[in-house]
């Protein structure tokens, strides 16, 4: 599963009209919290293991975007993707009639390299993992919102698992894993590799010599991890591999490595029920298989009317260009629902704040069905 639906959605967004290049760039929705948001990019290098997709490289290198509460709201805004990353995505979709840097001009709400704000060891950490072949930037709107509510958020760019990653010095690495994603065992390898990436990022952010100047803000006892699609699928694998992760969530992913033993930490599933789907809304086999092994606090929520791409910034771009991606709930609404329920989950399980939103259906969000 290479996230084909999301790629098609992106292509539709950007080729919807010949005038697309003349329109204003997309703008991410404003965060809903009270904190200004800063961001920085980290280059991390794990010399303890070779790259899983290019074994001739004797180390694993990653780019990570960190979002955090900042001391100021003014300054240069974060670039959504680099021009090279934008061009790679557009080229993969066969889109040659739009400016290659179009996505790089998406307007964000976070200030580049703003000074972090907060007391030492006061902020929970959330690690996000994007869908397969998708850049880490596609989770920016969610990350900005969480940071505005007082979380440090690290989005991991899993090298060679997306259509292009820019590194310091102008290096650009493409999707080496795409050459072997049809082979048996690929998805299991992907999940294990992402779990290893997440553990390494935790080492670099919470270890004795952290690689980010704001790392002192992080409370290492309050860490959650999850993501969208392949990133969400990797969450249970990461929780099993690393007991520093206290809670996990899967946003519309399909498990590759099923739980073989009980897992007693909190877990949230948020999955789509697309318009006209022929199956019962609470019948996802991958959730049912793992559900029996989740022995801690857990919720399974289904969002009616959404499509796979709706949960990410791609859905927001569809809104901007007026493109129908097959959802009956628009991208802005899905983003608002995702922010609300994930924020409630994290507040309750990392901050100990009981959230009634998680106990029963809400009139404010009639699209959400409680399963199991």
C-alpha cells in the first residue's frame, strides 16, 4: 500500500484548473491554542545501524521537523516544503503544467527558529510519522495545532520512504524503498524500521546530549507516538519496542505487524468510513485483530464521510482549490475533528485531564461514531 489514494488526491488538487498556478498559495488553518508556534528542522545521524533501504550507507540519517510553543508570534514563517521536495511530488504525479515550487509556497503559521518558551521538563512530546511516500510536511497543520496547546511535536521524515527529502548542503534523496515495496515482507520491515527511527529520535531529543536547544522543555515521562496511514500502522510496533512511549494513536492506517502480546498503554484509533462504503462502519479487521491485545485505556472512533487523504494537509489543499476528492466532509472539517479528538486523547493520557469528548458521542461532532 503506497498511499495511492493520497497521491491521486494531490494530483487532482494541483491539476484541477489551468488557473491553479495563478491562485494564491494554500494556507494552513490557524492553530486553536493560545501559544505562538515555533519550528526548527533537525538533521540527525544514527551511526549504530546501516540504512535499511540502501545498505551501502553505513548509517541512518533523518530530517525531523520540531514544532513547539514559542516566545513570539512574529518572524519569518516556516517553509512548508523545499522547492526540490515540491518538484519531486509534482513530477511523480505527472504534473508538468504548474510551477514546480508550488507546494513550497503554502502558507504556514509557525515562526522559523523562534525561541522556545516554557519551564524545564514541563511539555509533553508527541512524535508523528507520515504516510508512506509522503513528506513529513503533510502533517504540519496538526503539528502546529498541538504545539499551540503546549506540546512539543516532532515529525519524522523517514528517509528513502517518500518521494524526496532535502538535506543540508543541497543533497536530495528520493524513494529508494519504492523500488522494493512489492516484495513479500516489505510492510513488516517498514514498521520495524519506523519504530527504530522513532526510538533514535527520542534518544536525540531526550538523551544526555540532546540535538535541539529547546529539549530541556520536554518531559521525558510524557511521550506519545502515532501518525497517519503507514505512520499510524507503525505506532503499536513502536510502543512494543520502546517503553518510553506512554500512549499511541493510529489515524486511518492498516496494521502490518499485529500485536502478539498484550499492550497495556493507552491507544486511539481514528479511521474513515467513506461515502458509500459497502462494509459496516465498525468492522475494520486490522482494528479488531489488535483490539483484544490492547488492555489499557482505548477508543475506536470512525469518522463518517471522510477519505484517506482527508486527515492530512492534502484535504485542506483540496478545499483551497475546490477539488472533490470523494469525501462528503470537507478537509477543514476533518482537520478540526482530528485536532479535537487527538488533542483530547493526549490531554487525558499525557496530562491527566479528563476529557468528556472521549466518553460518548458529541453533538458538536456528529460525524464521529464510537465503535467497540
